[in-house]
C-alpha cells in the first residue's frame, strides 16, 4: 500500500525532491519497477542504506536514526 507524502520520512522526502523517483532509482540501479519501488518506501529500507548513503552523501544516522547512532554504530 502506498504511503501519503506526510507519512514518509522527511529525509527521504528531501532526497526524492532532489533526485525524483526515477532519478533516484536509476542512481541506485533499481531496474524492476524503479519508480514504484521508491514510491512505496516510507523510509530508506535497511538493505538500501549503503547505496543511498553513497549517492546522497548522507550518513546512515541521517537516513535511519532509528537504526544508527550519530557515531555510525548500529543501535541495538
């Protein structure tokens, strides 16, 4: 089920605003249903953190503060 823009993580909203759905999917190498894949994300999925971090130059903590502390260590 797709998420309303207001339900999407603000950092992800900023990234989508900068690259667009298709542009971000292209940079990440998502070939199968690229726009739809990104559209369905509520926040950056953990399996995509490394690639999104490299493309956007944002830290894991910025992308997923629920999973990573400021020092880059995984929480929990």
